[in-house]
């Protein structure tokens, strides 16, 4: 099967939901600390659901989001200057939507996050990591693909 046929397979596409949030860095959390950011939903926004090709890089996803939203930034905003600035401005985090379960002590507990390997509370987010590498660094965003996440 050639590349053109491979790209048209249904398993090459995933439904992704984007929630736009204001991220706040928690005090006393180091650069790589788990739970270093807390997200709060922005008012008057709705989740955006998209079907994305899993062969897109993280930077491709950020470019796609930027192209859909670029009108919200003033023309002289630094986000328009370079891809490095764009990468820093649009951070992809995993929003905590994990289920609760009853643990051995009969307490209601959050499932362990597959990205940060911890259990975190409501409204917390964690960095999108593939292995030990943050997908939000410029170098990683250019090489890591959605296929690596799924």
C-alpha cells in the first residue's frame, strides 16, 4: 500500500476536543513539576471538536489552531512574528477528564493520568508529554506526531 492509500484509512484520524483555558502557573512548582499549571475555563467559549490526521505534528496542530483564531490577537502582537513565539503562546495540555473509581479503602479516587502518572484534582491540567519529552518544546513540537499521543 502506498502513502496516499495509507493516509485515507479511518484509523489515521482521531476526534480531538479543544477546550480553551487560561493557564496559571502554580506557585512553588518547579519547571517539570506535576500539576504545575491550573486551568480555568474562559467565559463565552465552547469546546472545538475537530477530526485530525494522526500524522500531523504538534506544531501542525498549533498552526491549525492559530489559523482559526489569529483574528483575536492585534496585528502587532508578537504571536505573528515566528513559529517559536507561536509555539510558546499556544500550549497543549491534557485536561483532567479522568473517571473516579472506588479504591480499596472505599474512597472515591481519580484514575491515574496516563500522561503525568499521577492522580490530580478537578480543573488541573498536565503537560502533554511523550515519554519524558514535553510536546510543547519547539524541537519536540516539530517532530512529535499525534500518532505518538494516541
